């Protein structure tokens, strides 16, 4: 999303320091440890040890968190997002304005407001990111890259479910997600 609501807090890059500390304090939440690949003004990029280097997690100061796939250093697709557009309520609580303004119709629980900004980031984005990596970065995982004309997309498929994706006429490349244990 390119526009930000006036309620978004922009005091430094809060989530960068918090994420790196949270990962250091909770190494068992990741089967493949995140590490800082690079950083710049308003963003940082995390790779995962033992995972194909074309998969990386991009964190932006705006609140976007994207699992991106690159093919030979060319952007290919965003395969998962863990965005958090934080806002502080007049009562001093913290919430994600996207969850409030554009709720997921499949989500059964109501909007959660947190008294603690740190808990908002951890529960809303970091813990789901860790859970996703545990489910996606397995020995049976294969990264499938597809293209049709000028359109590209990617997906991580698990080997028992690979028959249909590998028979797709749009499959461009495939390779193991894990490079080492």
C-alpha cells in the first residue's frame, strides 16, 4: 500500500531492532536461522541458513514484510506477506490498521488491540513468519517458478503435492528449497 494513515508511528525503524533481538532470543522458533543479508535506508533483508538464496524476507519501515523470490537476481514474485501497518489508538493501545480497515473474511477472531507495541509486532507478524518458515522450509519442499508471457509467479510446493504443479505448462524452473540441513 503506498499511502499511510496519519496514525502510523514513524519513530525510527522499530521493527528491525525488535525482529533481530526476537530471533536471537527465540532461535528454536526457526528450523533455519534468519540472518541479516543487507540493509539500506528504510529496509533490511533477511536470508535463512540452509535455504535457497533466491528466497529472502524483506522488511520495510512502512510495515511491509514480504517473502520474495528472485531468479538470477531478477525479482520474480512475492510468495507471502506478513505486513503490519501499526497505529496507536487515542487510548494508547496498538493495532494493525489494515486488519481493522480491511478484515480477512476467513478470519474468525476479532481485531486485537495490544497494550504493548512489542507484542503487536511479535504476535501479528514475527510469530506467523516463523510458523510459515517451519511449514515451508522442509526437506520435501520445492520452489516452483512459473511464467506465462510477461507474467511470473512462484510457489513452494511439498513433494507429495508436486504432480500437478510439475505438469503445468507454465512451469519455468524448479529446485529444492533447502540447500543444506
